[in-house]
C-alpha cells in the first residue's frame, strides 16, 4: 500500500524538473481517491493563472483557463474566510456550504458539468503569488475525511519546499542561460576545464573552432593540438594552470601560437586559472582557455565595456585590442599613442576592473 512518504522522491524530482509535477499529482490523486489533483498559482494583478494538474479533462482544462478561473468562487471566498495560514489544510465545506456553492455560476456551469465538486485544499502561498493545491471529488462522492487531510498536512510543507526549490532552480537556470548568451556574443573561443583537464563547457565561437579540427580539436573531452609540439606545450600550460588551483604549482598557464593544417593564420591560445564558480557547469572549473582565430580579429562591443566598468571611449579601444591579443607595441602603433599614455590608461583599466595584471584583466572582462 502506498504511503504519503513514498511520494516524496517524485515530489522533489519535480523541484528540478517541472515536467514531473503532473506525475506527482497523479500519484496523489490515487492515494486520496480523488478525481482531480491540481496545483494553481496566480497573483492579484494577473490576467490568468498557472495550472499543473492530473485528471482534468481537456475540455474542462481549456474552459477553466479561458474563463472559469476568473469566477472561481472557491479561490476567492475560501481565503477571505480564514484559509490563509501557510501549509494549512481544510475541506471547502469548512468555509462555504454546499448550498451556497450550488448557488454560484462557477458550480452550476463548470463544477457540476464535469462532476467536480468536493474540494480539499492545502494553502501554499509563495511570495507575491497565491498557490493552492486542490484535490477534488464528484458531488455524489463522500467528503474528504480527517485521515486524508492528515496525508495532505504531511505533504504540504514538502510541496511548499519543492515549489521554493523549483523557483531557485529556475533562477539559476535563467542565470546560466544569460551567462551563456553573453559568452556566445564574444568573438573569441572560451573553454572551461575541470581540475582533471576535462572540458566542462564552451561558447559558440569555441565550438566553431573545434569543429574545424584545424589546429585545435576535442578528443575524449580534452583539448588537443593537431601538431605534437604544439600539443605538448598546450598540455603543459593547462597542467600548470590546474596545479595552481590546487596549490601545487606557481605558473598560472600562459600563451602560445598554434599552427594549423589548412590556414596560414595561427590560433592564439591563452590559458589561465579559473578557480571560481561558473553557472551552468557541472563543477568548478580549474582552468579557462581563450582561443583567438588570428584570421578573424575580434570586435568587442565598446558599449558593453563602458556600461559594465565605466571605461572611457579611449579605454574601450585599448581593452578591445588587449582582448584581441595585441602587444603593447601594436596597440601604440594602431592608436598612435605613446607608451606612457598606454601605461596610464592600462593602470586606469586595472583600477576600474580591480585587477593588477593583463592576464587578470582579460579574465575579468570575460566574466
């Protein structure tokens, strides 16, 4: 025989995977001998409601979402009559009599039409949203008994916790998606590596470079160079960066030029430490690899740098050239400025980004 505690694994799966809510509600319906179980959320200013259910006929669901949610007397009267304590459980008849309910449009035109009448609620208000779990039986079926309400009282705090966890998971997912979208805007490859040098994630530019298998490729989830000498140096840079994270080394990566099979333009690769959490990755990365295709110079968006760090137009130009991998001599020649002017503006870039070295500046501008 199924016990309330048996539903908890399925419930907490729904916290990270919203598609699992309907399965949990179906299990709950069977446990309580209900026709329908539904989880509804809405706000006072909303023009609709969010609804997850088990047992609602397609026609009933459509009619409810189209109109009857707005005249749902139970959703309005029950809270007004005292059903507001978080995780409290009660049957509808504790707040509204059958006779009063049968005198409403909602009952006559909707509930009776689909043989949905006897309700038992669990109040699950979350933040600015009102959330209620309802289990429903037909009008000829017996009301919910105390033992069944005890089952809901046991489950209600867990359901509330699952809802809160779900909100947090969705926020993290949105953050990860926003971060990935930002990385995908960059015109350089960015690859995050685990402490064991396994590739954890990358942006679209890196994926494009690796798909070409021209100079740099992905083999057994690891970055490898096509040419043996290049690969030996690359693995050394990555190993050094990973060792620094574990306090077993003092060389935080470095830079190299990588030859290609089909192009005379080399890849410029910079390897650095990345001992910081990155949303969307399965674990904390130990190293980050920046890949510049010298055949496709980067064109970072100055307005982004200005908005994030308060760079002046001149500083944006210098930051963009630094991100392209230009040397100090190349920057002074391109911008027609002196070395002293460049040093002054680089100090300003370091100050505004709160770093001390050029490699740290590059890494900071990537976050």
